């Protein structure tokens, strides 16, 4: 007999702390008791079941046999031998009972039914049997907990979860989510983000997989759906479906473009996402490490949609080529840098957002030159006008000289003449200095005794 107070306390703790249902915990206890009974008192091949009475705390044991006939199992011959070539299971009196004998016990018995035979209750178990029961309980509790964790996080798939940074190993970020540990691979992280151990973090639960080692939870912060879920948390109109985020083009950590739409004519979809004084979009940007976000209104008209996608640049017109699925966007020369963006980022995001290959052309008088061509995957494509552009440094230098004003050119020439005169003066000074040094060297080479004798001779001649 078991102490019901202790049993109920353990069952309640497993249900509250680990989320294991009470019925599964009781089933684990019954299987453990049946394994211990079979280990201590049972025979090989027996199927033993234990029934735990939650009201009295007693346990009853039963041996279960399956109702069969000679078409289901292989019966032994007169000598007790079996046919080795037969694919049927061999008859085991500890597990099987013939249908004729089963109907004597239970008249409604049929093939495949189970007949239970009560066994003598035992309370004394050895060390090995106790250890077997312990291992069975631990195994069953782990399996039940694994199923509980999987069911819990499977419902949260595609949603934002909160956790604590556990460790950073080989580029992968491990996050403690309470009952399980999530893994954020390097490619799912926002470039440039750094987290400290113990820091709180929010991420998108990208996938939930069950393996032999446990539950694998894949997290992401660079996925476009993470941006979508953040707007659902900040904007009630987006969460209720009044405002729909049609498309999202994102380069995590740098910039994103979002196309929004609402069927309600009284609601401004862009304003709903931006919020009063930009408070909503600012909150989302802070959660993404100050990633820049462009919000535009989605349009059924492809030309208008492409014009808005290239904002903040002002597009003069858009020509569509349905055969090649290519759009030619024409901008003025002063809007060219805005349309292309830093490193072509604005053009890439616009192509991803619209799903069209965008060819940005600069309007300079009557000349129309293709500046950049980007496909929907964000890859830059070579344009037909690339050969007409000056590529060599000599052409760039000559074009630069032609653009210099005449006044500045005269000043440059005067400065060059002065520099030449200074260089000549420096050369003359150097030559004079060298001649002076040569004279000094000649003077040092003459002997002072010889000089005095020459002076004395000159004085005698004068006398």
C-alpha cells in the first residue's frame, strides 16, 4: 500500500512544474510496478499489468493473454517442435490462449481479445526489481515531458518567444526558453548584434523538431516574419487584420521596406503602422537594433507600386516590359543616388518588394542611360548601356579637366609657374652652396707652413 498523500503531492508537482498530465504519470507508475513484479516473480514471455487504486492506494496485478487460433500463431506438433520455415509467431502458453479455452472463461471472447488473469499481490521486492522500477519511471517521465514540451512549443511556432541568452558557441546563440533551450544559427542572427550572457532577448520561433536527443527549437531574428510579428504587437490594426502587411523586403540589420494595405477607406494603413509621432515604428526599430524601415502603401497598379517602392526618390515614369518582366524606371540626375541607394540597397529592396526586375535610368536632357539593373532576387544584372559609360580613369580625369572653370584653371597655371620658379631658385642655391664647400675644402688642403714661407719671401723682395 502506498501513501496517497505523497503520491498525490508528486503527481501535482509533475503536472504544475513539468506539464506532465496526471494520467500519464499514473501510467508510468503502473508500468514501473508491473516491470518490478515481472522481474521478481514473473516468467519469461508473460504480459503483466498493474492497476493502481487512487482511493485506497493498493495495487493489483494481472496476467494478460491474447485470444488466438492456429491461423494466427504456429502450433507445435506432437513432439513439441515448430516449423522453422513458417513466418507465424510460435504459440506461447504464457501469452496466448486458444479461442475455445477463452470462450469457456468468457463466452463473448473473440480473436484478438485479451483475457486477464489475476495474480497474487506481492509487497516484497528485491534491489534489482526496485532499480528496474526506478528506471522505468524515469524513462516514462522523460518521454511524457518531451511530448509535453513539443506540444507546448508546436502551438507557438511562427510566433515571438522571450528568453534569456545562455551562451554563444561556434557562431550559434543558445537561448533559455524555460522548459527548453532554443538555438539561433549564425545566419538567422542580425549582423552586428551582440548579446551578453543573461540578457533578455526576443526571437521568432521558426521551427520545432523532435529528435532522439530531445526537442530542437530553431529561432530567428533576421526572418521577415519576425518584423511582421513585431508590427502585430505594436499596431492593433495589424493584429486585427484591418491593416495587412502585403509584402516585406528586408536586409536584416540595415534596412527594410514594407508594403501595407487596408480595405477600409477610413483607415490610413501607413499612419497606422507609423503611429502618432512615429512611436510605433520607432519601437519596432529599437527592437531590431535601429534598423531603418520604409513603409509604403501597396497598389494594384504595378507602375504606381514600383514608383512608391523606389521612394524616397522621385520617379518620373515607369515603363513595363511584360515579356521580360522588367520595369524601366526613369529618374532625374539629381534623384539618381536616392533611387539606387547606398551600395544599390534601395534598388535591391524595391526589386524584392515588387517582384520585378528594375532598370533605373537617368534622364539627362535627351540622354537616357541605364545606371543599375536589379532582379527580384536582389542581384545586380549587367545592362545594355554599360559599354557607353566611361570606365577608365583617363576618361574620368579628362572629363574632370573639362569641367574646371577658366578662372580656376588660370589660378592653377600661376601656381604651377611659381612652383617651377621656386624649384629653380632652390637648385641655384644648392649649386652655390656646393661651390662654397669646394673652396673651403681647397683651403683646408693647403699647408700653413708653406703659406708663411711664401709670405716671408714676398716681404724680403719688397725690402
